C-alpha cells in the first residue's frame, strides 16, 4: 500500500459510493487507476467490505464482553457476529476481550442483547456503553 492507496481508502471510508471519477479528481489520477487499485485492495482483503452507515434513530451501543480464560475468542466472535443487530465484532486487549457494536431499535432491544450475551457460558461479565454521537474520521 502506498500513499495513493491510503488517499483512496480515506475517501471510501467517508463515502463508499463516491464515483471513481470524483475520487480520481480528488487524488490527482485517472478513473482507471482508482478502479484498478480498489479492485486490487479488494482482492488482497485490504478492503474487506463496503457498508452503509445509517441514521435510523436507533440506539447504538458497545457491549463489551469479558470471557473465560480458556475461551477461543475467534469462535465466540463468529457466533455473536451472526446476531442481527451486531454491526461489528472487535477482539480487543484490556479488561474486556470482545466488543460488539450494535444498532438496535430501542434500549429494550439493547438490553435483550446484553441478556443474550450474558447467557453465553463463555461470557463472564459485560459492560455496555451507549453511543451518543458518531463522526466519520
């Protein structure tokens, strides 16, 4: 990855639907170069997926999971990633081991997710943080 790749990624992080012609103009190259680089970064798994950010009025939260020492966090992460309201699953260092970023209809739905997580035998403890505001970086 070089500086041009980083510039293209920076633009796509803010708007994954931005036309390649506009990206090319912003970074000072051709549309074909942008297209080829995006295709290469996708094939090389640098770009994992294109997604949609929404402003649905839903409640967004981080549910942090502390798991038992002998738990395979990759397997557990894969399990909770399948839950409908889960947008991201992060394996992290620190007090907690896994962080779920969720987008739920209301606080009751967030509470149901917390309960569901606590019912998993691998989970020792949870901590939840409501996301009050979100800005793209």
